[in-house]
C-alpha cells in the first residue's frame, strides 16, 4: 500500500500527498496542449485530420460520424447491454428532470413597490460531450453527459470520441450517443476534440459548454479553453474514500477498493476507520482479491502508488479526515451512516451503507458520475442539468417607482464619477 498508518503518525509528506492530489502542472502537457489548440484554431478541419494521423494513427475519411452508423451500432448491441443502457438512460433522465423542475422555476420578487425582478433560465444553444477512448470505451459517460443536456432542452448536443483503427469511435460509444439523444457525433479525441468544440471549425460547431472525463491532455485542454466556454470541472483520476467503523463488512470494503482501483494506475482508493480489526481484515481480504483481479496489473500499481489504509483514534477523527480529503466518491459504512454522511459535505457523491456500491452509481442509479476529483469537491459540484442552463434577469420598474429611485441612484452615480448615469436616472423623476 502507498500508506498504511495511524492518521496521527502520517508524515508531512504523506499527508500532503493524500490531501493535495491535483499535483503540479506538467509543463510539457500544458505546452503541447497550447500548440494543439492553436493548430485547430488556425487550420480547423485540416488540423484535426492531421492530428488523427499523428496521434491516433488513422486516416479519417470524414470527421463526422453519420447518424445511421450510430443507430446501427445500437442495433448490434447484445440485448443485456442494450437493456442496461436504456435503463440507465431512463434513470438519469428521471433524476435530472427533477433537478430541472427545481432549478428552472422562475423566481419573481417585488423588492419595493413598483420594482419587480424575475430570474429566468434558458438552455444553452449547443454543448459538447467528450467520451474517452483508447484503452477502454465508456458508454456510461456518454449517457451521463448527453441525457442531462436533452433534459435541459439543449438543441445541439455534440459528442466527440477518439477514432479506432476503422476510423470510428467504439460501437458502444456510438450506440450510447444514439440512445441518449446526441444530435451529432465526431471521431475526434484528445485536446484536438476540445479545441474543435471550443472554437468551431467548418465541420464541428462551436459549443457553449464542454463536459466529460478524459486524460491529462483533455483535462488540460478544458482548463485552457475555460475562458471561452464553460467546463464541468478539471477532473482527474477516479477516487474512492471509505469511511467505516467496526460494523462494516471487510469483504465489501475490499471489493469496493478493488473496483475503483481497476479504473487506471492513477486511481486513488483508501479506507479510513476507527477499527484496527476492520483495517486488518479489509487488508487481508483485499490482498486475496488482487490475486485473481481481472485487471490485476492496473489494480496492483494503483494500490501501490496511491492506495491507503488509515487508522483513526476515533470516528470523529475519521470524519475530520474525510472532510479534509474531499473525495470524488465517499462510501460511509458505519452504524449510523446517515448522521455521519451529513457531517461530510465535501464529497462529489456519497454512498450510504454496505449495499450502496459505487458501481451502482457509476452506471445505473441516475445520479451523475462526472464528478470533481483531486480535492476539488471542496469547491466544485458534479455534473448536473445546471451545466446546460444559463440564467438571466428581467426587471420591470413602474413610473412611480422610477421617480422614487431617481434621487438615490443619481447620488450613487455621482459618487462613482458617472454623471451620465445620474442624468439617466433623473430623467425618470418628476419635472
């Protein structure tokens, strides 16, 4: 394990590594991304085709994937996979529709007689969803990005995913894009895809928001275009923290740790508990599971690099660590999980009790699995319908209210050295 220790015995270096997980900026990645963004901004589709040759080792006949290929991909899915995607889509839609009902309700208020304010929401015109490719395809991430946009009422929903050797994204990604309701799909990956969606090309439309997970190059590209478009968050490797006491099942603890460690070698997984007996039993169970793990090499490296088992002197100390850690996924396996979960408001998503596997949330519950990582859950929220909406206000001021506002507004305007504002206000006062 990366760390196995009582919390109070952590060295400064160990504690810093656990709590400050965003890492230092990689200058080579930042510079490489900057170059790609500029190439796409300048040369558009021509740059995208060249990047496919250079980085994906494929000669693209076309950047855009015909919608027929997406519907055909959905038709070829195994029935159980097709059914699971449809069920997940429907759950995601249901949960995000409930969010929309709460968020999109107009807020009106008469702040003083004759001064009526209203806050309205409207969907963005176009959004982009990045779907990772390469070593693995993630149709679930396509659903998580596209379905809330459909619910929000976005007219143009673009999906970009890296092409394989046949010049197309994976069958599963194409199928998910069709089932979710994407309007256009492009065989584009990496920073080039982000640049295309942010700046637009002859083929790829400019979008107002870019969401979805990706590698370090995608994350850096999203960070660099964030001034031009909205992004969800600069997400990094998957994370899981389990908060547990003596009542937790060590086998379930071990299964959850292994499941998240198999994402990739940079995954961060750990247990913090007030029970030394649970810690020892969970360690033994995890060691046994790793031997037969389907992605054993990835799991082994992830645990060795960024896995940890921490013993707290009390459950209150464990809670304090969980708050500081701000995990992407927090699983609470304690006797009073509801109360303890209420105390941790700095997680991307919280799973209560041993039955609530993170895997269910990753695929099927309907809550969004695109979440802040690296401790950014302290300030960022997970992907939701809000990422596809913008708000604006409408102001109605009656003539009598304007007359009442004119003097005070003119006084403030003059104090700020803006005489034109004062004149505009006083023009509404009685002559």
